[in-house]
C-alpha cells in the first residue's frame, strides 16, 4: 500500500533550519518518514547510495546528416530559452526544477539554483 506524504506540512514542521537546501530538506523528510514508519532499519545505508544527477538544459532533434556535419564551434539550438527553468533529473526521473547560475567561487563553472521540488505525482512543491 502506497503511503502519501504531505511535503508542505513536513517543511513547515522543520526545526527552524533556514540554511538547508531543498534537496537536503527532501533527504531529511525521507529519513524521518522511513524512521517513523519503521520500514528501514538503517536509513544511513540508503542515504549513501549514489545516484546519477543530470541538469537538462534542453534538447534538439536534428537529422543524422546534419549531426555528421557538426564540428568544433558548431552551435545547436535547444528547445529551452534563456531564463526558462531547467529540469533536475535523478536516475531518469525529474525531481526538481531550477535556474542556471554562475558559481561564485569560479566564474568558469555553472550550477543550478533549485526553485521547485517535484512531488511524487509530478506536482510541484515550492
């Protein structure tokens, strides 16, 4: 039987931490839910499982012939525009949305500022 979870009430009952990121908050909620339900004896082991995270900047569909012509410096227009939210994908599933930002310590690197955590049914939780 699937257990529903109210992310908003869990976020509201947070113990006053305002410095935690949305993903840290999500991990805390998952850990608390697992502990309260008693389904996992060792939540730490689960939280250490590595996952693949991707940020989808956009996509493009082009014929193979055009793909073969691409070379260094070629520009492929994507379906996302500047300023549109990007999807954060973990193990093939969209878990959040965010905005691309320049990392403050190193201006040659980009990061993602999370703006929305996607709920279990694809509903947003801001």
